[in-house]
């Protein structure tokens, strides 16, 4: 069945009732419910959830001012009644969205991979005992037509929806929980879900479900009521099986089913890591299944104990047999505690956790069935060397187990006794294979003429054999994911901006890493000479470095060896600004103090004459071009006449003039659908790139004397402005965050990459700052500086290098050693 179109915010399939599709000016569609609730950062504009472009939207007129997407609506209505898939995905009839905009944070591939495992919200009802009732007639991987008792295993818990600024629909919430897990945890979940479908010996896992209100995501697991010990009737008591009343045959038949359930688990690349009698139950047909719910909850209990203790409490956590009901091998315990295992044979070592770990736990389960409460306990203590000490206590424990078994069996079943005791070897590599355990039990059945119950020999071909998923450690993976999610919560819920979340590229970190040693690791790679005046602009693109100067020229340098390749001449006034554009064709564009705009082609061979040139309307009162930036096929100029102008790059036609500043427009920047303009009047104005309408004004109501803005840089939702008094000011989401003085004079140049801010100016220093913080505060931390002998007039950080232009006509190129 073809997928139904759905709203990109709430994932609700469009209809003519609550999810009416409305078309934005960018061409994308959003349902009316989400359209009304999307956060308006600027007046009469919203950001399209699909393409993030700023588009016009009037809250007074509401969604009815936008056209319906008739084609989508017709398609949805045609398929709505006949589509079973639509019924599975139509989970919430209305999405409740708070006052914060959130774009889709997952890919289509991610959604497709998980959507069929998401159970409808009304498919599970939770009782007071914590167990649920599952009922669904939906198609796909999950298909049931009757009510079933299920158990819920919590996988991950996020902050309750009441604490979030944005409320998600049900399916979006589940996807958000999954997206918050790391890849290892998600892979483990996927393997568990798929394994339960393929193996009849594994209790079924129906899918994923969330209560939403408590912020938890659950695995919904099949719950069988037939306990393992119930099968023995009066043959089993606290002292184990009564062998003289046929208990041996009963034990062998049950044990064979238990072993085969573990084999089925291992075949899917899954290792329990911990087992107990409660981990096995009977299905409707009397077969023995391994209960994933119990295994996972045991793992959760162990992890809670381990992660919740410290110091002397660790001794209580190092129980290999917790109350004689949970059996965890030494290597699993050491893995959870991140400690080695100290033994006489190997010293302090870390045995691998794998399929052999289940052999140890399986043997303990079988021995517990045989000997009951006589099965001895063991505690592994943390030694002074910070490892699990098994040098004495473990050896003594194995001897006690052997003695108890010997007392139970006497001289019979020697092979079974030896095999079970070998399964308890401290070294997983020395333990028998789980198939060997099955063979020994099969031999017992053959001895009692029950050989018809199965083949003696089987072959085990495991999936994912080299990297099995350890169920007992699933919650460790989830805990690590949750920790990462708490530290780097998705931006849509008021988290840190991307530049504080590692969005910086490795090159910038390499560049500033040497600063911790007083710049002794910084190498001056090149000193480019040739200009006859102060450097005013730098740009990189097309394999070239471009530089502009008061000498009325633009010079072109090779990025390979920094040799001078060409000089563009033609300006009649000082070149004040420079920009590289690569839209339909690669171009270098320069603007001068007389209002001249020159467009240079950079295809080989480089030409002397510009491809195009034009001039602003000349007025002797004003000082021409001061700043340049570009977006698409439009060039934006900031001028001495206090305007920002938009020009067509194709023919130089003036498309629009934006007014509002009270002085020279000294700097321009484009980011995320917004044009930022800084001025000597001390304010920053924001303009929509869609229709060039004004959006906001920043800086006019800040305390203190208004100072001229000489440079700005914008990066997603934050903005940095540099002032003539050596100060910078930082905004985040148009909210003023911090102000700090970095230089003893005017800051003429600034470049931002990742979390690193490079500034330079009148005091002849290049300062490097690190921006750190969250949505509540932002700190500007000094990281280092590069002293020089001349005023810094231009800065550009690009491609692992820092380019600095100076007032003494030189350009220096730096890189980390």
C-alpha cells in the first residue's frame, strides 16, 4: 500500500477534519493544527518545517489565508477507508504543540526502519500491577486479533512531556525516544525485536509503546503464566528434585527445553548475560521459552545495583548469585563494574563476555533445579588491586557445588555431573559449548528410553557471532545514551546551539590546540607580500585565496603553494569589501568606496577585465560600498548612504533597497534565511531573504553608550557583533546573552568557526575565544592570542588555516604544527 502523505511536524495523515493540509509560499505543506502552534520568531513569519525557509504567515488571518493542498487531501481521502496501514499510523487525532518550533529531527529512512514496530497508543492498557493488556488487529510485523497479557520493560526515559517546550504527537514522541539512543542501543533493540519473530523458543516481543505522560518508552513483551517449577508438581521442593521418584527424567526433559531455549537465543546473536529460574516459562503448547522480559528486568536490576553504588557498597554488588535467583558470571560482573578478574592462573585479566557467559548461567539454573536451596552462594569481593578476586573464594565455591552434586547423584550420571561442573570454570574459553550441555542431557533421556524426543547431534550457526548483544548490559547502553541525550538534548527542546555541541570541525580544533602552550605550536606558514595598501578583505574559493586592498586591486593567490597568480585591476577607488560566490558560476565580487561593484570571472585563464560592473547612484555625501554578501543569485551591498541594496548577479539590476539604519552599513552576513546588517549606528537589523521585509532590530535597547558596529558573524541561531570600543556582544535566538571586552581598541575583523571566535583590530592582536554555555547563559572564554606588529584589518579561518590581513599591506597564513 502506498504511504499516505503526512504532516512533517506531527506525522498525522492529512484529512479534511483536524489535519487539513495548507500550502506555504515555499511549496511545502503543513497541517492546520501545527501551523497555528508553530513558534513565530519574527512578526508575520514562520519557518517551514520541511525546508526551514522563512515564509510569510499572518496569525490574525490564520491558516485559512493559505490555500489547501487539494491534491494531497483528495489522495488521503481516497485511501483513508481502505488503508490498514493508515490505521496503524493514525495514532493521535491532534498534535498539541507548545510555543517552540521544532523541525523533524529524524530522516525518512529512520522513520521507515522503526514505524512498523511502534504500537498504537490505545493498543496497551496498563493495570495497577504494572502489567498491560495488548489488543490490536493491525497488520505488519505485529498482528493479533485477541487480548493478551503483556509485560512492559522500560527502555529509556526522557523528561516528561510537561517539562518540554514542545509537545510531540504520540508517534513523534516514540521516534524521539529512539533517536535519543545511541546506535549500539538501537541495534540491540532491533535485534531483540527481530529475534522474537524468528525464534519460537523466545517469548514474543510485540513492539514499542509509550505512555508519553511519564516520558518512558517500553518494550511490550509476551507474558506466559506457566512457571518452570510448576511442571515438576510434587517432585520439586526447597531441597531440589526427588530423584528416586522419577525426578531425573523430569529434570532431563525440562533441562533439554531450557538448553534449547538458550541455544535459540544465541542463534540470533543474543547473549542473556544473566539467567534465573524465572527466565523460563511454558507457552500455550507446553514448550519452554526464554522470557526476554525477565532477562531484561534482571539486567536492569543488576545495572541499577552496579550504577547506584560506590566505595564499600561495591562488595554487596559483586554477588555472582543474587539471593540464589539471579546467576551472573564473573566476567559479566567484572564488565559491569569495569574491573578485571584476579585468578591464580591469569593474574588480573578481563575475560570476554560472550556465548560462554550463558553457559555458566545456564549451568547454575540447572544445578538450582537439581539441588534447590543447597546450591551454595558466592560473593566475589573487590581486591586492593581493584579487581574481582576469585583466587580463593571462587575455587572453594566450585568445590562446594561439586560436593553438593555428588551427594545428590551419587555415582550415577558421571558425564552430566562433570559437564555441569566444567561449565563453572572461571575462564569462559574452558567451558563446554551449550551444545555439549544439550548432548549430556540427551544422553540421560536415551538412558531412560526417551531418545525419540530429539536428535543427539545438532549444528549451531549463530548470527552476529563476533559481536553478540548482551541483554544484561542493554540498560548500560541505554544509560549511556540517556546521559548523552541529557548532555546534548535535541535543539528543538531548548538545548545548546549546535556550535556548542561539537559542530565545530576538527580543523579548527587542530588550529587552536597549540594555543595552550602560548602559541609556541603555531606556525606562520606564509607571509604574502604584494599589495600596496591596507588589506580590506579576504575570501577563499575555487582553489584560490582572494585579497582586496586600499591599493584598488584584488589579488589572486594559489592555495597550493600561495604563489601570486593574478591581479584584478579596474577599480578607481579603494576596494572596501570582497566576497566569493559559487552559484551558477564561480565569481569573485569586489566593491569600492566610490560605489563601484566589479564581478570577476575565475575560470582559467584569469581575465583582466571584469565580467560585469556597475555603480551605485553616486552622491558626494556618502562613501560608497562598505560591505558585501551574497545569497543565491543576489548580491547584497551595505553602503555609506545607510541602505542595503539587493542586486541581480546576472545583469546588475537593482532589485530592492532596504532602509532603516541611521548610519553607514558597515557589515553584512547571511544565515538560515535571514540577512543581518550591522551599522555605525550601533544596531543590527534582520531582514527576510524571502521578500526583504524587516524582521527585528537588535542592540538599540542595551545599556551603555551606543558604539559603532564594525563586524558581525551569524551562525544558525546565534549572532556575534564586534564594536569600535573593543567589545563583542552575543545574541542567541535574538536574546542578548553576553558582552565582553576583548581588545584595547576597535575590532576591525572577525571570523567564526564552530565554537572558536577569531577577532583582530587596533591593538595588533588576533585573539581566539571559546564560546561555551547553554540556553540560559553563554561564556566567552579567552583561549589564546597571536601578537603582531601591525593593525589587524581582515581575518578568515578556512581549510585548516587562519588567514590574517594587516594594515602594513601583508597577509599571513597560519596553521598548527
